[in-house]
């Protein structure tokens, strides 16, 4: 994690004044690494232990010691924002999480809090979150390539997608198929007698029956589309040997055990998505959510193949992490949205 020079100076002063201490697991390691080839603007980077953990990560709680002892403003920019994925538009600031963060991925398995959109949560204090900034003069998201949404209508669409995930035990493929249907039914809307919010409220309550994923073929196709959006110097080495067989043997028989965390993942992908502004309509948004779940299937198959065991919570968590690493940290968002926009051809009304 790079540390901006002013932050590095203030943290060094806090260490020297005994106001900041590294984790006991750090032992005698120096807290900061200073090298000649640091990222531009960085004064240092945080030292990591042999286990790969930041020296300021508290044992047991996994809380950031800098944040805990010195406050949010003492953090470097990367630490302030990761794993937050933010959009700031004329409505305000909207945040979801990158599940590449182990803590964020683990939260998908929590049963002690309801799934809902939360306004002003304590974990996200007011501030300038690094993310996609949409100015007052810029256009709102598209309903489809020939029709804009109003911001209230887009808010209603986000709320609708998250609501579709509230039945955590529902088959995720049913949730996804219902989102596809809802995007198709909403596409013919035009301004007039009903607002877009009203049209969304009038969508059928019934869910579409799921089509079970018996093979990995469609998921691999969506996976290939994501990898195509990764710059060449960041593309992972091809590693797809025996993945279809691993999916059938290790993943598919256990998939139904994990409907709740998968549906929470779908909900997270439905909110504060950059695809809304980078894509060509709501069908693009839904295709992006389908691609995210497809990546989880592919990564789960790879992890199960390598571990030679059936899917369990530990492997699924790593599957979520690997999926979001590709989506949020490797691929170029505009290129992802361009590929997913092919879905608009299936649902766009004639004009």
C-alpha cells in the first residue's frame, strides 16, 4: 500500500511519539519500506509480515491499527478507499465493496444483519471517496441506447434489483433470470402517464423459474469476455484445464448450499455499479451482474480443482475474491461495459 509523503511523515511522527504501534505479529520489522522505485507521490509503503499481512493489522480483530488509534484522516488514500467502490453523482455518494478484500468477502456469509441499502452507515463517514465522479452537467444512466432514465427512476431501479435478492434462499439463477426479464419488460417505457419509478413498481412480483447451470460453458464465455477487458500486461496466465469437469464434480452438487452468500453478492453488484454510467442501458447492468456470478463459478471450479475437494465456504469466499479482483482491479470498466452492452440488442425496443 503506497503512503503519500505527508501521510508518511505524520505516521512516522506518531510512531516516534509512541502514539502508534505495529501489530505484535510484526516483531522487530520496521513499519515502513522506503525504496527508490516507489509509486509516484509515495513516501513509503507499509511493511508486510512473512504471512503477507500489513504490520498495522491488529491480530484477532483484523482491524487497522492506524484507523483505530489515529482516525480515518491518518490513513493513506488507498487505505481510506479500499475496498470501497464509489460513485458520486448529483444524488450523493453511493458505495459498494470490492470482495477482493477478505473481510468484505467474509461479510457475504454473515447471517446477523439484514440485506438492505443503508444510508449514512458509520463505516462510511462523509468524505471525498475516490471513485467515478458524475457532474451536474453530465447525463444520467441510460434505460436503453435510445432512452435516458431520470435519477429518481435509476434510484428505483437500483432498489428494485437489491429487493430481488432479499429472498436469500432463492436459487441465484432465478434471481438473475428475473432481472433479465424485468429489464426486458421495462425497456418499452417512455415518459408520459407513468413515471419510470411507477413502471418499475408495476413489474411482476413473480420470479422466473431458474435454468440450472449444469455445465460451465456459458460461464466460461462470460469469463472470456471479462479477461478480454484486462490489459495485456495484467492478463492472468491461461489456466482452464479440466475446469468444466471440476465444476460438474465439485461445484454444481454443492452450489445450492450457498444461495444466501451468492444472492448477497448479486445485491452488492446491483448497487453503485459504474456500469450504469459506462454502459448502454439496464440490460448492460444485468449482463454485468450475470458475468460476476459466472466468474464466481469459474473461480470456484479452479479452486476446487486445485484443492481436489468439493466446494465449501472457504473456497467459495476465495472464489468471490478472485472474481472481484478481475472485475474491479484488473479489467477496464469501459471495456467491460462495451462488451456487456451486446445484451441491449436482445431487449431494445424498435424505434
